[in-house]
């Protein structure tokens, strides 16, 4: 691993405090424009990992994310959005953050420095060889994540990672590394910015493509979404009305009867 992490290199910009608000926003946006291009360069790596995840799900496996700080929060976020979006059980995709759930809101000092803790956390979920573990770390050097990946490898579990440095220690231990290299951050070392955006994009790709391949989307519609608020009930009503060619009143009645867009469509006129 190089001595100077790309994510820690000095910003291309200086004297930020002297910039106008307009210039600050413009320059941050200019840096953000680079993110999607960098993710595109990693599509081949992302594809290989998703293929492994889909294969494991087809035999009853699960997907785990581990990370610290921003990376951990993004993993938990992606996992928590799968049940309402795709109607899957909340134990299909599981996100763990070093320091536990309290670290979602407040930094927990030194939590990420324990190489043994991730595996202990994963044991609570009885992770096994049918599962996949993805470590998320912008630097690629987080001990909590590296230790978890190493322990998973030693137990025959498929591992992947999302990092923003080339040839990091994490990428070297993960079986299916994803490396999205972005250069320095607008604020030096602030990986909650471009690196965090890149990680979110990759996580979106992984979970969404997984759920589509598992049949949780029909056409381009979230037919298994949870009806947890009026906005989603309205969306489901319009989906049913369009699919079945009925008016919105009948569509809503069907939706409320079956509590599922998929079931309402499947059972119509049976």
C-alpha cells in the first residue's frame, strides 16, 4: 500500500475560507462531477461482486456490510432501505457499524481500531458460508473492516469491499474488491464528500441490481414496496390502475385489500 493515501492528499483548492459562497458551491460541484465517471471505471469490479451475491441469495444467503464512520453509516442506510423499497425481510441485507448503533449518530472513539470486533459483531447474526460480506472503507485501511474481511475469508465466506484508494490493504484481502479512485477531497481528507458519494452510488448499484435479479421489481416498478405512508399508497394505486386498466378508486380498493401491489395484480379477477 502506498505511503500517501489518495483520499488523504491535499485538496486541489486552498484558502477555502476566503471563497464566496458561490465559489464554494461551484468548486464542490466541480469535484462531485468526477464521482460518476470514477464509478464507471469500476463497473467491471462491481459486476463480479454482484454476480457472487446473486448466486448466494439463490441458495438462501444474505448480504452483510461492515464499516466505520461515514462508510459504516452508508452501509446501514443501504441495508435499512431494502425492506421498505423491495418488501424483503430485514435480515436479507444487514449493515453493521463499528461502535454499534450509537455510532450512527455520534462518533465512538477508537471503535474502528479493533481488528477482532467485526467478527464478534457478525457472530450475533450467525454469518456463514452461504453469505457475502462487503467491507466499506474509503481509505482501505480501517482495522475493524480489514479484520472482519480476513476472518470471513478464513471461514469460507465470499468477501468484497468498496474503497477509494488503489492497492489498499483492504482491497488486497477482499476476494472481490471495488476500487473507486477519486483523488483528493475538496476539504483535505474529508471522505464524507466525494468518497461517501461514490460509496453510496456503488451500494445503490449492488442492492438494486440484486433485488431486480431476485424478482423484486417488475418492469420498472417496486411491486413489493411496503405501504408505510400515504405517498406509497398513492404510488401503489397508480401502479395498479395502469397495469390493470382500472380506475383509481378500484385500484386503491384492491391495494388496501391485498396490501401489496404484486398480490393485487396477481389476484385480480381470479
